[in-house]
C-alpha cells in the first residue's frame, strides 16, 4: 500500500554544475531558466524575489530551489558578494514536487536530514565535472538529495518535525555546540545548558538525529573544519584548535575518517 502511494521516483539529470560568484546583473531584472535550479550558498546571503511577489531569504549553507521557467531576481549586497554552488537539472517529477515544495523547503528539515544534505553538498563540491560521464555521479547525489526533500514534503502527517520536543532540543543543542566548538564540549555540559537530564538529551539525539551525541558533535566539528580549510585563512594547527582539537595529528586522523582524505589533500 505504501509502495503504491509513494512510487519509485525517476532520477533527475544534471545539466550544469557551477561555482558562481554572483554579479549585480542577477539582481537587476527578472530572469528565468529553462531548467530547474538549485542554489546552495557558500558565502554571503540573498533574497530570492519571485515575479509573483513572494520572497525567500537564504544565508550561508542554506539551499533554495527555483522551478524551471519561474521568473525571479537574486537580491544581495553587492559590496559583500555572493558565492553560490549552482546546479541546473531536468526532472520528470519536478512539476509535482514544486506544486507542494516552497523554494526554501529544505530549511524545515530535521537535524538528521540537514546534516546528511551538508555531506552531500560537500561531496558534490569535491567531485570533478571535467568529463560528461562524471555528471552521472552528480545525478546520483542530486537524486539522493531530492529523495530526502520528497520524503519530507510528502510525509503522511504533513507536520513539520520541529514541533517535536526532541527535534527542538537537538536544534538548541546544535546552536550551543556550534557557538562553542573551540571549547571542551560533552553531553553533561550541553544538558546543563538546556536544563534537561543527560539521559533525556541522549534520547533526543537518538530520536531526532539518528546519531549518538559524540557522532553528531564530530559531524559539526568536521563541517566547520572543512569550511575553515577551504577559506585558507588558517593553518592546520589553528583550524584544529578552532574546532576543539588540541592535537593537529589527531585532528587530521579524525578528518580523514570523516571525509576519506587528509586535510592537506583538500582541493
């Protein structure tokens, strides 16, 4: 019965993959693309203004969808710039999906799915697209991403999981950990901050993220390390300390375990 209600989706086909530094031309007049667009913000912030009058804000690490043929402007502060990871794609399911999904629908995902999406974007950005056949891998990664979004948009009860107490608890814990990454963080300290018991917080992470507390914390630290190393403003030891690792060698081993390669091999 569930299989008939949620049939297997047709895979998308990636047309173009670009890392773009937006110029003012994107904000000067309405424009539209013949293909569906996915915009993942690497640096900066923007306001997506649709011809219909709707507006959607997105900041660093946020993602927006733009359906094919929809006229829009990309408003951003010219002096600060805007760096975007941009995918254009064709998808047989697009009309059905975008009938229900808002451009900023990924903002409402639970913490577990958001972490999974960030890892997918990391992999998409690390992949090479110099050969046409390499786009097949991008198709698979985008299909994975859209499957997560589809599951969220068309879930039976249609209720946003942020109303769940455990999901809210993990969201607050995430914000606290992200703000104190350079410090010693453990489950007891976070539980004390949230004024809940240690066991309650452990259950919250298992329920809302599907991860243990330590795995979740490691994921946050690795994402921050990846961002800092890509900016190339800090050396390895400084980056390790900023992310809560006193031993650069141990940090490098953790980084390799998480991403599959050493920090020094980051392109």
